[in-house]
């Protein structure tokens, strides 16, 4: 399929009646709006012994990014929970972020009840729903964000209030929000350039018809690679593999030995990195790429920005555009989630949790 098709807006948007592309272009403004909303909520002082963010899917993605910030700068442990119940260590001294874009995610509702039972402090981030109602009834802090869009396009609304709250509580260092917005605007501009100067279009073209292999060259890079995987799954309706260095060098590297005999005709690999990784990490990729070069060629994906948050979000935004251009090449509606809706319908018929 000619790559020039991705330079035609009528081609890219022909299966996008819900405006997924427009929502992605608006991501910098979304982040700024989320920060404005969060700044208007006053939080009582809190000195937790741990922090847990509980959520699923797009509503939990922000937790992964926040965890990376805590791993680098945080004063207490930060965990992401994707289940009906919280870990046993959560107690009265814990801080729990209950994050659900709709406010009706059944697993998050259950985890909220568990947090309340354990006596943990709870901050809710939601557009409303049952979690919003419960927070109001409990008199617990509620950061209410706008609703009405697919959760996977609402990363700014789900992430920024959590980071802002942690900064406000003195659990994370101050962030340069204005510079972050500028970096994200630059990323949006880059991802709308013509094909020859647009890495998002180029990577979508490289992934088209292939099994994508997304490798992060380090911990935070792996978090972003996992975000790419989810966006490619949901928007482009494609499977993609994801893993992270150095862990994959202790197992998956051997899976490539017979990979060419598993019925997959073509792989395309994307390395997510920022170029500042250690010599050891860079050598790990070099050796790995050489071992699989006849099976899976790799291309490079790098962020804009300097700070960790700038790099994570600009690289994640790049992946969002890749997934949308790949959806266009696949001739699918990026918003459609019929398979997930079918599952939810079946689960709703089962009583209890």
C-alpha cells in the first residue's frame, strides 16, 4: 500500500467517525485542562507509607507512568493495582487513587470498597458514575474530569491529576507544566508532517501486515512500550508483542531461535529509547538485534523533551499516532471495541464480583 496515502486526510479519517484522531491532536490541551481541574481541588495533608493506584485499561495507564516517576523521585513506594481487591499490605496509612474514567468499572468499584474497608485514604479521579457518587457520599477528595470520550484517549485526564496531587502532597518534586505542554505540542506537529519527515507514519507503514515487536530499552521505556501495545491492540486491531530490557535477554531472546518456524511470515521490531541509556543496555540491544536481524528488523522510536515526564508522554503520544495511522492502513474504525463490549455484557449477567 503506497505510503503516500497516509498524507491524505480523507484516507486517514475515512473510518474515524468518533474523531479519535482529533482527540489525539488535542492531547496537549487535554493535559493542560486536567492540570487546571486538579489545581482547584484542595487535598488534606497526607503522609502515606505507600500509594496504590487502582484501575483498569486506559484508566490504569496513568498509574504506570506515575510509578515510573516514583521509582525515580518518589519518597514512598507506588503500586498499580488491576484487580477487584487491594494487596494485603494496604491499611490506614496507605493512600489509594481510585481511577475510572467512566466511574463504573466493576473492578475499581470493588477495590474502592476494599480500600474503604481497610481504612485507607482515598482520592478518586473520574468523570462521575458510581465512584464519583461514592466519593461524594464518603466526603473523600474527588477530582472530577470531563467524560464522553474513549478512556484510552483520556490519558491526560487520568494521569495529570494524580501527578499534580502527588506534587501538592509533597510526594513528588515540582514539574515544569508549561514546558511539558510545549513538548507535547511539538510532538503533535511532528506527527502530522508529510510521510518523509513523520516517524509515526513511517512506523505505521513498517508495522502494516506484520507482527509488531515493541521493546523498551529500560524500565520507563518498557512502560511506554506497553502503552504502545495497548493502543495498537485497540485502535489498529492488531496483535503486538511487548517486552523490556534487560529482562528479555534472560528468556525471550531464546524464543527467537525457532520464531521463523511458528507460522508468522513477517515481524517488525520497534525499539523505544532516548539515546541516554548505559553502554551495557545499548550493547544488549545491539547483540539482540544482530541475533534476530534475519527475522525481525528493528527501527528506532525516540521521544522529545528532557525530563522523565516529557520523554514518557511525548513517546507515548508518538505511539498513539502510530496506532491511528496503522488503523487507517488496516481499514478499521479505531474507536470500535465490540469485543470488549461483548465481554462486559456477558460479565454483567454474572451476579457478584
